[in-house]
C-alpha cells in the first residue's frame, strides 16, 4: 500500500485535509514503488490531438520573444496565456512578480510579451502548491475561443463497476465534487464494456445528458468516442475534461485536460513517460525513484529509514509522540538490497536538517541481515557522524543484530519501536 501512504504523507506535508479513501490510489502490495506521472496541460493536449480530440490551437513559449512569435503565428484576434505548472488553481494564483492570475485572456496582442515577462522565472502560488509556489518555466499561448456553455466529462476506472466509466455533468468549469455533493442528480455515469468499447448509443446518450443539441450533439458524441480511444491508447486510469465546452459557433472543444496514467504500463508507453517534467519535483524524490525508493521530505530533524509504508507512517507518528520531528518518509520496500540501503542513507544524510537517523525494520519479506550489512557498509562509506538508532525484528534479526554489534560502529540498538523513538529523540539532546 505504498502509494496510499505516500499520498497521505504528501497531504500531511502540505498541511492539507486528506481526501476520502476512495480517492487515494493504493499500489498492489509488494509492487515496486513508482513515481506518479503528471503531465503539463500542453503535453496532455498534444496527446489528445493525436487521437482526434478538438483542442485550442496553441504554442509553447519559454521567453518573451517566443511568446511574441507564438502570438504572431497563431494569427488570431484574442489569445489566452496560461502558465504551465503541475498544479491546479492557476487562474486564481499569484506570482512572486506581483501579477495576479496564471491564466490571462487578452485582445491586446502587443501586451503578451509583458504578461509573459511577469510569469516566466517567477513563482506561481496556488491553492494546490506548497511553500512559495512553483517556478514557471513555460507558458502556453493559445487561441481564445468564446465559450457559450461549459460541461464536465471524464472517463475513470471504477473498482465498484470493475472497468471504465463515463462520467458527465452539464455543469462544467466548476469543482465537480461540489456538484456531486449538492446536486447529485446532475452527475451521469455510464459503465463501459471493455470488450465492446463506447457504443454510438452510449456516446449519444451522454452527449444528451450534457445538454448538447443539434449538430453539437453529434460532435460531442464523436469527441466522447475519441476521448475513450485516447483513454485506452495511452493506458490511462483517468481522462478528465473540465470544461468540455461549446463555442458560440457550435464547436465542441476540450478546453482543459487532466490525464492520469497506469504506471504498470510504463514498459509500453515509454514515449509518454519520457515526457515527465521533474523540474518541479524535490530532487531527493527524483533520486530516490531512481533506486526504487519511496521518499518524501518533511520539515523535522530525524531521518527515517523503514520497510513498508504503513510502518513508515507509524514510525513518524511515534517520533512525534516522543516530541521529535521526522525529517522524511523513506520506505525501502520489500525487495531492498544493500546498495539501496546505501543510497537511502546518502539521500537522508544529504538533508542538512537531519541530525539523527532512526532505522525501523520488521523483517517479513525483508531479510534483516541485508539491512544490517547495508547499514554497516553505508556508515563506513559515508563516514556517518550523527547518532544512529536501529530497531530490527523478524527474519534473521538475531544474526542482523550480531552484525551490527561486531561492526564496532556507534550504533544504538533498540528493543522495540517505543524504545527506538525514545532513544533517537534523546540523542538530539545528549
């Protein structure tokens, strides 16, 4: 359940209320932990275009000069300039430059370079970012279309229905969860038989539920089928279009897109996964992922190395219970080897906040001697100088403790989890 606990940990780190359990995505127990792929809006729209989905014409710019060129090449009377970061709420965000809003619509084309100059290189803070926000490195300059009506459409994998489900509402462009809570009758769901796909009848009925009429009804049905082809073609777990809008000319356009991918399909979606932008990620998380480790940086001074996401969460809890502050969540997983232990120690000790380390291992799948040998090798290679407390239980734990005892290293052994937490917190004050 690594991913479930990682999601919980991220929410704690950001000071956010946890989502309901059904909105967290747990990984299969024992699976290799992976990073969740998150694409920028322009990348998702590029994929959509490949599957025949209608999107606004757009260009990407990384400088004011490119933005000016993009505006000229689009050749339209009005453009929308959208900061590209991996977080929602951009329209109501605030830049460190003082600019209000990460989405700007303008007919004054000469003002586009000035707008972009206040976006690129500055941090954009939204309700979904943490700290001082995220540095904007790219903007999308797109054709502005007059939206006469907004609807919501998504395709998601639903466990209760054991397959893909079409989800739609004629009330788009808003928080769909609010609609579901206050007006559930405005949410329409249609399960899809994966052996058949979305039928013409299903697509047409959903388009009617979204209140499209006339020629727009037929076009909306075509877009729904194209989006399902995209969903299957890229191994998505969710394709969300909010809004799926209708223009004043009767066109049906996907104005915004969010695509989630099945990480187990990475082996056959290499081109898509190669699009991942890690510039906004904590470099420690990126490095940890290279070694199949789950890592999230926190704000405390006690580094944690644990096997199993649940045990990692419990370890952080008991450190807090003993008036300590965890510096990280680091789960080495069930298939850990000595090299991974070494790299885990490197990542932990590279954090200048860390003043002590707690290793908490319960060996079920994990052989405790592997951890012990990894600890000894890591301590010697990185010449560890900070307090280290180790609690080992389970498979070969007696032999593992013997390895640590005979190493001659100043490692404090702990008899149980409470003893480990007490000792590591006390070591900070000795």
